């Protein structure tokens, strides 16, 4: 049960990191296109960019060694990916989404892609092993009691 709770905590953290956006049918279609057209390498580019940006937060910046030069290159790579996906690979879907749902539909589409890319990151064995360190700091007895109480 403890391992399951650790997995749920990891899933919750992943969901919490995703920006919220109201989805409509055109934003959903854009998200589906982005997901289909983005390669595993594109997912890595997106996750690297998200990590680079999040590492600037004052509460965690001391834990990252992303250099300004690396950040510039990551931003450039992500800009190229963003432009390719929106203006080439998913152009028709992007136009329809913006036309019918406004520019926020772009955020909806990329939220979908970001969730899939993030899930891929979380599924790496090294990440799973790193997250299992939490398990050593949980009280299995209290979690079992919580589960038993919930089952009543």
C-alpha cells in the first residue's frame, strides 16, 4: 500500500505542475495533433525547457546548475519546436483553435502535450527509483490504519 501511495503522490505532483486551462473541442483537437506530431525527442526538449524554467524559482534555484548559456540554447530549441508544431505540423488545428476559442486554446493544447511529456519523464526507472526515497520516510502503519478506516 505504501508504494501505491508514493505513486499517487508522484501523479498528484505531476498534475499540480501542469497549468490549468479550460478545454474546448478545438483546443482538444490541437492537443491531440501536438501529441501525435511530437516525437519522443520533442518530449525531451519540452521537459528540458520546463525544468530549465522551473529551476529559476528562488526556492529551488540553488539545486540546479543550468547555466545561462544552456538556458539560452534550451529556449532556442523550444522556440523552434513550438514554431514547428504550431505553424507547420498542426497549423490547421492551431488556426481553428485560435479562431473558435481564442489564443488560450494554445495553452490548452500544450498542456496536453506537457502532461504526456511529463508522464514520460516520471516513467523513467531512474526517476521512479529517486521517488522511492519518499517511501523510506513514510509511516506504513499509519497509512495502513488510514486505509482500514477508509474501507469501513
